C-alpha cells in the first residue's frame, strides 16, 4: 500500500470532509428556541463558516480529475502534473489499477462510474460553484465571512448520500490491500454541548431573575 502515494491524502480528505459535514448537520438540525439561540451565537457562526470551508474544500479535492486525463499542449506530458490533485479519488483508483493490473480492472471501472455519478449530481455542482464563486475567492469580493452563502439542510442531507458513494469507492480501493478505512463516524459532542448549554442557560436566567426579584445583588456574568 505504501507504493500508492496518495492513499493517505485521500483518506485524510475523506475524514475531514465527513467530520465537517457531520458538524454542519448538528448546526442545521431542527432545535428548540433556546438551542437555536446558541447556534446563532457569534462563536458558532464562525464555526459554521469554518466547517463549510473545510467540507467544500475537502469534498471537491476528492472529486478532482485524475491529472492523467488532463488536456495538455503537445509539448507537455501528464507526468509533469502527477504531483497535483493528490487527494483525487480518481487518481487513487488509477494508480491502484496501474499497480495491480487486471485484478483491479473491474473495480476501477466501477469507481469511475460512481465518481461520475457524484460529479453529475446537483449537490456536487452546487458545492463546486460555491467553492469557485465564494469560498475560493472571498478575498476578491470583500464579503463579510459571516454573510457567506450557507449550505442548507437539504444540501447537507444530499451530501451525506454523496459521501456514502465516496465510501464505496474508497472501500473498493482499500479492500485490495486487506483493510477498511472508517471515516464516517458521527461524533455527537457538539450536538450534546448545544443541548446541555441551552439547558444551563435557561436555568441560569430563571434563577437570576428570581434572585433579583428577591433583592439579591448580582454581579455581571463573565
């Protein structure tokens, strides 16, 4: 496996893309009014933008074309660009196919088909457009990062389906080397934090008002 140089890069992009997507799922789920106030706070607004940036960049890296398929001038060769698009699933599949030959040919064809389906999906085209129009070029627009276009709940649900297809491609690749790489574990700590902090806030406010009404002098909360 160590002879397939971009294996670790693809796996890292898979992990980062899914982690960011899962966090966006926590931030966009239907919640109580108290919890919504937490999610809309200054800190979480920046966190949301950061997670969107991570997901969009890592997801689109995974779907980049194999540099061997790049259209070049007559004086150039694709080998000169082999170090680019290092997190590309298509490049990974091709390199494994080059390494294993006929033993991997059918899975390589399947991988190309699945990758094509992802690229043809509406959610991928939308995310790709966001990367090109906003997330990759915000410096040229002078736009407030907190007002950057948000990924909706519907986009997130569709993106989870696309990540399942990404997992199928990666499984085809790793299975040839006798292991499976798990990146789709949903960590619920952010979800639990939002719920518990909203509950704490409601109890704090309730007892603060009670204390003030009873004549206690209350220091400002830090």
